[in-house]
């Protein structure tokens, strides 16, 4: 956990709170980062996705000045991560993958101590500690030593600690792993509140729902390289575009509908898929004109349609298509059962 107050003399003048160019980091013969470039606009959330070992945590550690890169440059809130680490640390907050609180202190004492270390006045440090304990549903346990907290409670306390100084740039490295759904939603609400107040967030996550809920832009990293960038819908469109899902009144019509489209030779419908067990026909859609043509043809052939709609591939499907790996949801689910409280 690291939490630094916003610096009133922040030299950031551009539109990007984080700028990374050609970042390289080796661990022996392993290249954890291999020329990473990325930008995070002020007041937005960048979601960084990638399989385990892709380099996400190494990137966060460099941007928070915990380790130095072997090559490349990175600027955060106008400060160079190598040449100006002390100034940078006063503008950032960090929540790592594991809670790091003082177990001998109470939850309130942890937050108050961090607030004072950040030079918050006593009154503000007290009020901020009270405020965040309430937001993260820890008020009843405020006076208990952190050693008696469950894993989920420690995680929430660590998140509160990273936010106490209202950092200009906040790094969240898989922040909700091990949290129950209610607490995860509380974390999401707090992140959105901070962004609304002007903070910038770099979020690494294995939860696709979390990325869709929070991120304005996504960057996918694999084997130390950036392999995709864009908004959620842009990445979905890149993988497969829209699909038209047609459900006829009679499920027996599905094979006939598929034959009718094939015989008509409409552009782009060669990949249509009949799913008789579900009573639907799935048609890849390349344009609104094509969608209108498909629906018009089926109506002209006398098929009665009960329901139709278009959808994009899920973010899980995008992740699998781009990286060739599924997110480690099973590991995350297991951790949730073990840690959440």
C-alpha cells in the first residue's frame, strides 16, 4: 500500500496523466516488459488486462517507483519515474495485490497514521479516516486491531488507505480479488467517485465485468508487449463485430431460415449458425443495411419472428481471442471463497 497526497505544484500541463514509452524490464533472461507504450488521459480509468505473467504488476511497480526500468521512459503527473521519484510519490496512491496494513494498529489508527504521514492536519486526518471506514463498511471494526480482521476486511482497509490522501493518480493492481460481490461494488463506487473528482486510475484486473464497469480505455498486455488498445466496444468489434440473434415463433423454422439466407447469397451471412436446441439463428452483421436485408428476407419468406436483437462478443471472448488464454476466473473465484468476508 502506498498513498501520497496531490502536489499543488504538479507540473502536469498536458492531457495525459500517465505517459509511457518503450518501457523495458528484465529479470535475468526473462523480459517482463518488452517496449511497452501507453497513455492514460487525466480523469479517466485505463484498464490493463493480460494473462498471469504478462507484465501488468511489473508495469505498476515501475510507475509507482518501487523498481526501476532497464530502458524507456515513464512520466506520471508530469514527474519522471526515474529522475523525480520523491516528487512523484506525493501524487500517487497504490493498492497492490495483497493487503499491507499494520496488524498491531486498529483500522482507524492505520488510516489516521497514514493521513498524518501525508501531512494532513489532525482534524482532516481524523475525518478522512472516519469517512473511508464508513464507505468500506468498516466502522464497526474501526477500533479492532487489524490482526483480527478477516482477509476481506484487511483488503478493504488497504484500499481505504490508498485513497486517504486523495491521490491525483491511483494504481489499483487487481484490487478486488478475494472480495465478495457487495464489497466489490463498494470499491467500484469509490473508484468512480474519485474519478468524478478528477483522479486518474490505472487498473489491472482479471475480472472482465470490472473492466467493463470501470474502464474508459483498455490495454491488453501479453508477454511484456502491448497487443491491443481501445474502448471496450472497439475491442469487441475488432474480434467479431455484431451478431444478430433471431428467435422465430416456431423453433422448427430455424433450419429453414438458415437455408433461405444461404440461398439468397447476402453478403457476410455465410457464417450464420443455426442453434436448433436453443431455437435461434445467429447471423454475423457487418452493417445496418445488411441487418435490414436479413430481416426483410425472412419476413418475405413468411417466417414469423418472436424476438431478435444484436449483441457484441463478451469481453471474455475478446480476451481469449486476443491472448489465446482465458482470464484466471477459477483462481479468482477460489480466492474469493477463501478471503471474502
